[in-house]
C-alpha cells in the first residue's frame, strides 16, 4: 500500500508563549521533530512537544491525531521561527515528508509616557505618568533626573533615580532633596523582561519660596 500523509497547518504563537497545534492523518506510523532556523534546538529549548522532547511519534490514524508544541515566552525584539518535520515510517517503499513552520511574535518594549508634574515645591516634586505593559508586565518604573542638561539619563548612568509606585498603568514618583529654584532635566523609564523604554526628555523647575498653587506642567527642551 502507498503511504498517505495529511498534515494540518500549525497556528502561530504570541510573544508571551502558548501552544501550537497541528494534526497528522496517515495510514502508517510517523515521527516528527522540531528544528529552529535549520538547527536542531539543543541549548535553548524554547519549543518542545507535549512529551517534553524535541521528537515525538504516533501511529496510523484516519481521523487525524493532534500534536501539541509548548512554546515558552519570547522576551526578545525579534520573532522566532521553528520548523516541524513530519515523516511516515513505512517498512518498505518511499516515506512521505511534510514540513510546517510556526512563527512566534517578537516582544515589544513597555510604553512610557512623558510625566505630568502634579505637585512642586521648594525641595520636592511629584510626577505622575503612564507605564504600559506590551505585553510583558512592567517590573520597575521611575524617574531619572539631573541638573546637567548634558548628562545621560539612563538606568545604567550616574544620574539621580527614583523608583515610582505603580498602580495599574499609573506610576507616581516623589522626588525629594531638590535644590530650590533649580531646573531639572528628566525622563521617565519603564522596565520589563524585554528591556527598558524611556519617555521624552522634559524639564521642571523647583520653587524659590514655599507654595504649591499653580503647579507647572513639564516642558520638553
């Protein structure tokens, strides 16, 4: 008898991970293996069959047998692709081979909006901003600031840094110990497993004397 092999398409997976499913209909036993970018996955096993292995097999089925691939989250800014090779295992004659490609979406950095200065005093300022997950959750966010317009405002830099309190998508940071009547250059930041995103650069100026009415909003230099 001649081998028959019908394989349904496999679904793509989001960056946060999930399961890709396809079915195999054949009149012979079969085997399947996972490769990624032409190389068998060995060091980074981010895609495995439901049995926890890179290979799986099955028996003849006229109704189709579902096959499941568990795919871990992709915290990179590049999409990932894997290829599944399905082959019949006939004792005699030529075996049939089918290949499928599964695409996993690239991740995205968090979204970090420019803050509003909601309260400003002689030596203090309160800033509120939105830090959105997309789709990996924000693990930390805050404000980076300096009196030096040329200082690098990054989480790796030497600038001042205050971690904000995050409630939903709204972050609040209280800056204390500021100098009176001084202009500060600042950025908000938001971090996730994917990386760090920054808001636009903005400035705010502390008061020369006590008072909390008529608070200014941040200005973009």
